[in-house]
C-alpha cells in the first residue's frame, strides 16, 4: 500500500466510480490532491477520487506551483447560504414570474429549496445576475396578422433615406389628453437592454379621456393643431383636412403647392370611401400605412413631449388642459422634428428586428 493510499484510508476517503456533485475541498483533501499529482496521477482520476471537478484540481495545483501553498484562504464574512445551483433555480423562477414582487419570488424559492431565505438575499441574488426591477413599458398589443404586415412594410421601405424619401412625407395623427395623472406603472424583473422585448411589456388599451386634437408635422416643422369636437367621423375629418392640411403644408414647406405624401393611420374615419374620393379630387397622394404602427410615426414622440408638459402643468379644468396642450405644441423646438425624421430608417430596422412587435420608438 502506497503512502497516499494509507493517508486516504486513515482519513476515511472512498473511491467513486462516477462523477459526483461538485463540492468544496477541505485542507486534507488539498493535501491528498497535491500528493497524488506529485505521484503523476491524472487530473481526471484525482477529480474522480476527491469527488470534485477537474477545474478545482487545476486551480489548487496551479496555486501550489506558484506559491507552494495549498491551504484554503481565509474568507471575510459568512459563507453563502445558497449554492450556484440554488441561485440558477431562483433566476429561472424570476424569468417565469417576471411581473411578481420579491415577496412572491422569495416564497416560491423557499418552497423549492425547503428552507427559509430572506427577501434581502433574494434581491442580492437577482441583482448579482444583473436583473433589475424596472417599470414595464406600456405598448399596444399587436395581432399576429398585423405583425406580419408590419414586417413586410418595413422591409419594403427600409432602404428609404431621409433626404430622398422621408422628408417629403407629412405625418398626421390624433391624440387624446387626460385630466387625470395616474400613470398605472407596472414593475417587471428584466435584464439590461430588454425593456422592449414582448415578454417585458405591459400592453395597453384605449381609455376615455377629456380632449382630442389633430395635428401634422413635416421635416421642416409643425403644421396646425386642431381641437376635435367629440368623437370624430369621416365628415369632421374631411373638414379638418380641408381647413388645415394645405395651410400646414405651406407652414412646413413654404408654399401650398409643394409636392408631398400624406400619412394617416387606418382608423375608420380615415378610410371612408367619401374621404378617399375627396383626397383624390384634391390631388393628395396618400402613403400606404400598416395598422397598429404608432412606433413608426414620429408625431407620436411629439404627443409624448406634450403629455409630459401637461403632466408638469397639472391642469384641473378642460379649458386649462386645452391651453396647456396648445402652448406645448407651439413651444416645440425647431430641431425636434428633423431629429425625429432622422430616426425613421432605424425605426424600420427595429420593426424587422423585433419581428413586428412594438419597438422602443
């Protein structure tokens, strides 16, 4: 019997025929490891005998060769209560229950492990994995058919440039503004740079609000802003365009006869046959537009700017709300709109990349 085998029998070690679970080596284990390695035993056989992984053998032997020491280093603080395997189980739970608070995640983890873990420990483990609790972005829920249409449309126009194509388009839209200021924010556990992945979004639906306005923009500036009376139908929409579209074109391009392409979405009043006939009579070329695509329309970013200003003003009457919206529209900076137009090629790429789901725009 060799000296190493004699030491192992004294210490009560047993040989294993299969690779066991990874465990931490004691100082006695490390002494045996060094002795075996000096006798020329292979790393794989040492790992099997000591019931550890080969990386551990390499690490202990490398340290011994460099420093001549193989003892465990002193550690500050209490050892971790959980193993890496336990932590991975927690991360799977977090990704499965990404909209749940820490208390629920901790309860599920404790149930799986069969022991008590504090909420503070759960927060540390999640933070160490670079997963953070953030406000879930609110985006419209887009149907499968419309996602496919968005991808085809974005693919068709992704080669457009601002100077050759986008700057000739006049974007328009309606927007509602509310007198209440409940943001309805929902928190979600997510990784860095995953805010706009569909699994991290909380989808919105339209709610009743106090006022609606119509507006349009072009590459060189903003057009008119119009207060909509009640719920808009195709007749009122035609009257708005008749009284404001060409004057807005004059404000944007410098003269009313400047050629342009008109964009509006697929709302029912916008697609009425009578309105299409009117646009044809006026010689207006309309842009083909995919449904449920507010993230492709730069005017939506201006609505967001105005909404933030209204939130600061906090009007408490309908008249004050109207005044706040119109003042914010008039105070939009001259460079804001051209900067938004410059993002249009990137918006098309983002729609394709997100497989038709909502993008950060």
